[in-house]
C-alpha cells in the first residue's frame, strides 16, 4: 500500500471512530440492538483499517491523526446531533487538535 492510500484509509478510520462513539451513545448502554450492531461494526472497521495503516505509516503520526479526528469529530458531532455545549474553549481545543494533526501530517517522519 502506498502512503497516500494509507492516509486516506486513516481518515476513514477516524470517521469510523466518530461513528463508533456516537453509536455507543445511541445504543443506550448496548440495550438497543441496531445501534449496538453499528457500534460493533464501526469498532471492527476502525481497528482493521488502523492496523493496515500502521504497516505503512509511522505509528506516532498515524495514531495522533486518528485520535485527533476521533476527538474533534466526536466533539462536533456531540454538539450538532446531541445538543452538547460548544463554547469558545471547546472550539479552541478542537482548533489546537487540528493544528497538531496538520503539523504531524506535514513533517517528515524521519530526519
């Protein structure tokens, strides 16, 4: 797999992480079978993709990008879908996470 494809798969894995977090909430403690199934499928999906990506990309950079997508995406999804508060400090936190992810993505892994 080429690094460019690995980065795209990492973005998808990050999206599945956000879906996993939301579906866990919607599963109501894994008492709703449909959302429980979505949660399990999303979990398996992001673990498989992350595993494939780590065969190509540096573990530190890939993991930070994946968790950054998951964290920022989940905060935004929580605000939009679940009505969770999105104040200036939370927005600043998301901006800092995205900036850190962008820095790691653009810096070569080996110097």
